[in-house]
C-alpha cells in the first residue's frame, strides 16, 4: 500500500505522518492546529485506510460526533473494499 504524505482538506494542505502510535494508544490522530494527521504505521491496509478516512473526516467535518465519524469511515471503507478498490 502506498502511504500518502499529504492531503488537501478544506483548502489546506495537511501533512500525513505514518508512525508508531503505541504510547498514544490510538490508530490515528488529527491535529487541527498544525494541519497534521498521524496514522499507526503497523496497521494492515484495510485498517490503515479506514483510519485515514476517519481522521480525514474529523478534519473535513469537525462538528460531526465521534460515533458518526466512525460509522461513516467504516461504511466508506467497506464499500470500497467490496468493490476491490483497496490494494492489500
């Protein structure tokens, strides 16, 4: 899986950092003040994709509740996985 390094979210370039997040006990983190998303580098491709979508949604739609972000990210990931659009 190719690990992207940046994305445009709400007209701002965000850095995407892939690193071990064991200390943070999270699969992903979004930092709005520095326009950065961090993703756990040891995730399998499906979980990494889901986490990237999840953190993207947090930045793109900051007022959406966590449970809705979780559900939307899972639905998008499942749809694209069923269409064989996620490389493993």
